C-alpha cells in the first residue's frame, strides 16, 4: 500500500510526529532501527511535562501505544535506501519497499567517540557509551566518565548509585549542567571527583580496559586506574539517508529546516536530534514538539500533493 507519511526513527521526535499524523487521519508508518532511541536508554526522566518521574523506556512505550491507538503502523527495521521521483518516495527496509508521499526524518544522532587507538577494540570490554545500559555492571567498582555537559553530570549521578567512585573527566574549565543536576552531584560529596581541564589521551589495556592516560597529572600521576570508562561527549546527527536525497545540511552538519521543519526538498521534513533547531538544547520535549510541527507540515503538504505516486500500488520486495 502507499502511505501518506513515513516517519524514519522511533524516538521522541518520531512518535511525536506519529501521534499528530494519526490525529490528522493520515496513513502513517513509523520505521525505527532502535525503539525509543536515546530516550529509551535514558533511565529516570524528571523534566517531561505531566510526569513527576518516568522511566525513559516507559515514556517511549506510552508514546508508541498512543500512536498505535490512532492506527499508526510501526516497524522495527533499518531503512537502507530511499528513492525519490518528484514528490513520491520509495523506502526500503527489511528487503521490502514501502511507498509514501511524505517523509519525516526523525533519525536522531549517534554517540560521539573519543577516536582514540584501542577505543573500538575495548568497546564493551571496559569502554561504554550508556550508563543506563552498562552502569550496573560496575557495582562496587571505580569508573571514569568523560564529558562536561548536562548528560555527563546526570550519567555520573546515576552511576554513583552502583559504583564506589566516579572520576568525571572534563576538558573545559567548568561543567555545564542544569542547576538541579549540579546540586545532586555536589550532594554526593567525594563519591564523584571532578578533574577539570583534563582529557583522556590514551585507553590502556589488551583484553580489557586497565587504565587511562590523562593529559595532565592527577595526584602525581598521569595514569588513572579504573574498571570502566563511559564516554558522554555529545552526538553526531544521522544524516546519510537525507544527504542521499540532496537534503541540505547546515554549517554544523545537521539537517537544515525552516520553522515548520520543512527541508529544501518538497515532501521531506525533519525533527529531533538530527536537526539543530534549538542549538545544543536537545530534550525529549523539544524533539516531540518538532515532530508535531513536522507532522503538521506534512499534513498540509499532503493536502496539496495527495495524488497517487507513480510507483507500484502495493509494497514490493526489494531487489537483491
């Protein structure tokens, strides 16, 4: 069948768009490689309106159920290719081709790496990128966390529930976080020790992480022995699929949109962490809001360009 709207990404932006697309009575398909995106791995969330506190996975599950109640279809799969013919698109996932009039990229971003030798080899063997996922593994042990933003502070506070000691390695002269999260970190006393103006220069270990080489000495040594290293230094937007369709990027490499989330290509919209609409302020509430705006724009565009696509009338198997 031909969909009115296909949303690529199943995080807060994707399901924010899906709920509004469903309410507009559009025929919507959400395709997501990883359900819930970063939100599903965020652990406890206390700044989403309407909830004093909610687990990130539970929040995403509630969004999904709300969308499905509006007849939105969902598919757990990775989109591998998109073809465009005028205002119509063919989206390939799971060796099947799905056709649509409108597309919303809600593809999020990938965690940044330190890009150090040995980092890839020791990923999962002492090097990690998600405290919620892997923090409990280090119960009673000592870890380091590289990063100085709000996400890193929240990660350090969360890790402190499991570990004996957290070394927060901050490249800058100070940490930058919401005051409430800074207060929580300070309330933990010396359980979280902050190393300012310091970087991880080398990850040392063969079969597993053994220690870190620091850019400046700490207590007389430039080597820090830890059981684990968590990296929380931001993310890189997933834009390769958009680029394949000649979607314009901004100067920082994010998908460029106007105030209504429209890209430079008619029928293509974007929302969430792949967009730099709110600068570095990337939150679930802003992602969901951008998704709602993108769906509204897609609906208005579909009213104008709602003719049948010049493709097959039914989904077809993608060629090998």
